């Protein structure tokens, strides 16, 4: 097994200290809302249309109860795990979120560095404001995944994959739930566009793929960008194509059903990622904590299962691990930390979740992640039947 060497616990550049009153993810969310420009804040926090699923992602966590086991020796504990042969210090990882420099000048580089210091995974978005190579230089010791959209220009898509491998990224994460982007009403009201001092750093700024500006439609600039550039015609055959053009493990992100999990396995993926895209695509799809056990049952141990969507405290993460997730990815909490204090803010958000998870494990009789088992959670409507 390859060993993960965590970066030193100091930030790569001096940042102002994190406000000690920010003691949970919600505190960071509230503070970030006061700091961010409205256009950026709305872009980060919005869900699709009426935002029913956005609310459900959080509410659904409450529908699951934790069943602690008592009088077990928990005097020593470990949160360590591994993915694709790489050792991690905890099962909490960073999901791909686009355009992070709207939150902080160092953007994705700061988030990747924080992940490296925690010994966990950072996932870089295709439509990032820091390039593959910049992130690789900023966080050389972090385990880095590259999230991919398939562009109409397949040679461009293939070059992105090649660049990620050359830069030391360890997996390709194909997002499959974004044939086009969902309708996000706040972005339409704001006529969302990338601020002019920022760019899509993985592309030439003069290319169509590298330009995210006002396209004169009165719509969200990001939605118009996706419509113009992403290939809405991709199928399971394109997933197989991707698996064949790279030696990196390929993860399929956006799975919500057993049927699609089965097709992903047939295609040969290295992992299945349960996600509803932060509730930003189709409003009314299941919250991911509810979809997770169905996908886990279908996968049946044949590959790791990842999950994201609404995880904001340690008990949420415990529940997902008990339901069979190998890694739990966070997106918006990272942005809130980044907006509040850059790299150190992201580091502190992960540290809070780590401490909360460790606390839940300690008080539930779990020394290691393998001690967190399916019988330690029950859906609220089934509790009375136990």
C-alpha cells in the first residue's frame, strides 16, 4: 500500500487566524454569507428551481438515528482509511466545486493545500479558477482527483485527462448528471458571470472553452457556457471510452439509483459516487443519504462507494459510513471556510468535522472505521419496529 505523507500542519502562506467563535460548519456558513459578494454567494449556495432537494439533503439526515454500542474500549481510535491504494488520515474528503477564487484569491490551491495537511483527498473541478498544474504545485503531497466533464471536443477532453495524470492526480471523476446545468433561479436573477479578473484556468482564456463571460442572453453565464461546450449526447459507451483512454482509476459521479450503479459497474468503474450535484440539477431527486443504501446494496462490495450532499457535521458523516460509504465528500463547507480564512479556514472546517466524527465514534463504541456497521443506524420510521 502506498503511504500518504501529510503536509505540515502550517498553512502554505500566513493567513489571519480563524475566528475562534466559528465552532461548527453553520458558523462558517453564516460568516461567509456576510463576506461574499451576492453573486458569488448565490452561485455557491443555490439549488435547482424551488430548492426542495437542497432542503431535503439536510432534512434527510435527521431521519436516520444512530444506535451507539456501549461499554467498548475506545481509549485509542483511528480515522484512517485508504482509497485506490493510497492511505488517508480520515474518511472526509473535498468534493469538486467550481470557481473557488470568487471566495478567496488562492482558490482551489488553498483548498488542496488544506486537504494535504489533513492527509485526505482534494478533487479539482474542470471549471476551476486554478489550473491542474497550479494545484499540483501548491499541494504536491495531497491525494488529488480530477473531476471531468466531457466536452464536444474529445481531443480537448483527452488532453485534460493526460494533464491530470502528468501532474500526479490519482483518479478521474466523471460527472454524469450534468448534460446541461440545472435551472438556478438566483443565477438567472443575477445574470451570473465570472468576475472579469478571473478565468477558467484549465483552458486558454481566448478559447470558447476558456471564456465564461456575459453571452448577451440575460441568462446565467455558467448555464450558457455548459450548453455551448458540454457534450449532452454522452452515453455509457463514452464512460467506457474514458476508462480505455487512461490508466487512472475512473470514478462515476452522480449516481442515485441501483440501475445506474449496475451499469457503471458493468462499464468497469473503479468507484461509484452517490451525488445529486449539491441539489443543483434536478429538483425533486432523492437526498443522497436516502439513495446511498440502495446503491451500496447493488454494488455489494465490488468497488468503493463515495457520497456527497448536505453533510455538515460529524454525526452526518458517521451515518453515511454506517450505510456503506467509503468516503464522504464535502463541497459548500469548504467554500465557507475558504471565504472566511483561506487555506486555514478550509483546514479548520475539516478539523471540526474530524473532531465531531471522532467524538461520535468514541461515544458509539467505535475504535476504527471498520467498527461503524450497518446495524448502528436505523431510519426513524423503522425504529419503533426494533
